[in-house]
C-alpha cells in the first residue's frame, strides 16, 4: 500500500482545513487509497460499486448517513444509515462527518470513522460532486498526504438516464426534471476527476472501473 511521509506537515497546515477541524487528526490520516466515485443519480453507481465490493473484498465501502426516506430494496445500516434531521444536525455539531452536503433537499454525510482505519484498507466513498470537491480541497491543503483517486461515472445519454431513473422506482415528473438538471451540472464537473467512465454496457463499464482500481494499487506515488 502506498503512503506518504507526513513528517514535515505543520499544525497550521492541518488547521487550515475544515475537514481537519472535523476530526482528522494528523496521525490518523487515511493509510490506504481513498477512491471517490460520483455520478448523476440513476447512472448506475450503486450497481457498479456493489460489483466492486463483490470482487475486491478488501475494499471498504463507506456507509453514509442520510436524512432521506428509505427506498424499497434498501437496508438500513447497509445502503445508508437512515437518520432524522435532528440526529444528523447533532452529528454535524459533534464533527462526526469528514464532509456532508445537501442533495435534492436531503442531507448526506460521510462519517469520519469511514476513513480512519488503523490497518491500511482502501476505502470507497460513493458521494456527490460537492462532497468530492470538499475532499479534494482538503487533500490539496494537506499537500496530498494521502492517496485520493476520483472517478466519475457518466450516463451514456439523457434518454438512458431517464429510463434508469424510472426503472429504479416511482418518480414524479418534477423530481425527474430536478435530477436531470443536476445531472447536467454534475457532468460539467467531471473534468475535475482523475477518471471518467461511461456506463453504457454494464460489463464494459465495470471492466474499466476494475482496471482503474488495479492500476492505482500498483502505482508508485513518489514518481
Ligand atoms: P445510482 O446509484 O447511480 O443512482 P443505480 O445503480 O441504482 O444508480 O442504477 C439505476 C438503475 O439503472 C437500476 O435499475 C440499475 O439496475 C440500472 N442500470 C445500472 N447500470 C446499467 C446499465 N449499464 N445499463 C442498463 N441499466 C443499468
Ligand atoms: P441517492 O438518494 O440517489 O442514494 O443519492 C443521491 C446523491 O447523494 C448521490 O449523488 C450520492 O452519491 C450522494 N451521496 C450519497 N452519500 C453521500 C455522502 O455521504 N456525501 C455526499 N456529499 N453525497 C452523498
């Protein structure tokens, strides 16, 4: 596993970041690779991440907290930790998130404990573009002292995205419109990610995604 020396990191460097204030102490920086995966809602990100988890059993999938209602087929504690707004607000106040964001009127957050593994696990964070941007800022502020790899999954077309959003469950016309607008905004941000994978044929997209994981694990970060 690659990790970098953090000996020359000053306390000031760490305090510059909101995330470090939110409880990522210097000695607890992630040891493994943090893979961030973002995609417009309905693209197939959950499907692809489940495939990764089945093949790479040593990859830890972070379970986020959310205030949104549970959907059919989801499991509390596995898909998400479903909590009330009150509990979420308390967690924010207690600095329990390394990042959190408002997405489609609900709050979503990544718990600090997801990335603070004592052993060197690689971790997968399935988060939106706002959360990915917060983590990238933190990473830059602390001089890239852990390994961060950001992957964007794109839908092949707007038509395909509409079809998948409908396939996932009942969706109101207004909600569909809102998700499509958000999708365009998110796709615009894909250029800031290290990789972009288009999820057209599922098996092909998965093949590219797994290649990225394998290649990143072989990379010499000091070069
Ligand atoms: P997300 O997590 O990005 O919101 P999901 O993984 O829940 O998306 O997928 C949304 C729907 O699209 C699901 O019904 C899933 O089975 C389907 N799906 C995922 N990938 C593909 C693909 N490549 N082709 C067709 N349908 C897909
Ligand atoms: P959904 O409600 O469809 O499961 O997710 C909606 C959006 O919230 C997706 O883009 C998903 O990636 C994002 N999301 C899920 N968990 C988190 C999280 O912990 N933080 C952030 N910032 N976004 C999240």
